[in-house]
C-alpha cells in the first residue's frame, strides 16, 4: 500500500469534515443564487437582463472555482 492510498483511507478529523460540508453548502448556495437570478422575473434590483445574466454567470463560475478548490484540499 503506497502513501497516497494510506492517506485516502485515513479518516478526516471532525474539523476538516465540518469545513468540507460547509464548503459544499457554500457551493450550493452560490450556484442556486446564480440560477435563481437568471430565472427570477421580478428581481428586486432594477437591472437589465444582460447585467443580471452576467452577474448570475459570475456567481456560477465562482461557485465552481470554490468547488474545485474544495476538492483539491
């Protein structure tokens, strides 16, 4: 068994597990907010659809960046 296999089989500490779940929650929150902004017809802030779409895409891209960083750590 190599070192990397031993590292993968080792159980995470409760703090790391909590931070992982918190990171997944934040990914889901940013992603859902981005999708909601795209499909929300009566958005409370008066923005044109182009700006709303750009902001939503920015949030979705940011959520995926956070997700990739979470998986790497």
